[in-house]
C-alpha cells in the first residue's frame, strides 16, 4: 500500500502539476466543446489543504480555459489530478486517506491523518462515505471497474482501485498519479 507520508512529498505535487499542465494543453488543443473556437487560459488560484506546507503558490493554480470566439465565451475545466471537484483538500489526500480508512487499518489512526494532512474526523468520514456509497454508483467507477477488472463485490472499493495501480507500479508517486489520472479522465 502507498504510505501516507507521500502526501508531504513536494516531488509528488510537482509531478501532479506537470500532469495537469499536459491535460490542460490537450484540452486547449481540441478547441471549445461548444462551438469549436479557440480556447485561452483563464486560470485561477485555489487554496487546497493537506499537502506539504511549503508548496509554491504556482501549484495552487487551477487550470481553466475560456473560449475566444465572439458570442461563445464558455469556460471549460480540463481534467485535474490535483483538484477533485470543489473539495478543498488536494485530490491525492482525499483518495489516499479514504482508501486507507476503508481498510480500518489500526496503524492509520485519525490522529495520524490529522497530523499529516490536517483533515478532521468528520471530513474523513465524509470522504469514506462518498467512496462507499456514492462513487460506486457513478458511471466513472463502473467504467474503471470494468476496465481494470476490479472486484466490485468487496467492500473497500477505492482501496481496490488504488491497490491495482500500486501492484502494477512499485514507485508510490507513479502509482498514485496513474490512479488519479484514471479517475480524472471521467466516463
């Protein structure tokens, strides 16, 4: 299993930032999904929680695109491996903590989680509930479960997905980033 300490590793967030840059550029090169017009960067800053305390501000930028065609101006959010919808914690924090808590591992206490990423018990429980009750019903999870041939009858669903990536790649940063990329691509 991927160690919880990886969430304090700046090189993980550097890798995730580079992946997000590539995803944003791929989305930009396809043009506006509404009218086909050119997309321009309209990035904005977020203040995510849970990562290393000394991360550069550049990592907090959420890539966003805006159509340049007259009359359209629709915004487009490219997929992200750093940000998970509107959640205020970094995506790797949400994923890894939820996966570890699904196992009910006694070595990963809520106090240890709080000391590493600052997440409170209620927040962690909300993430666990999301991955146990809501996420398994999503099209994205069914796509991933079918693609990676996951056992969907067992309880720790997100842990199974993360464990699949860890078993195919022993480098923790790569395994975590590959899993986040699969989740970010959507249905």
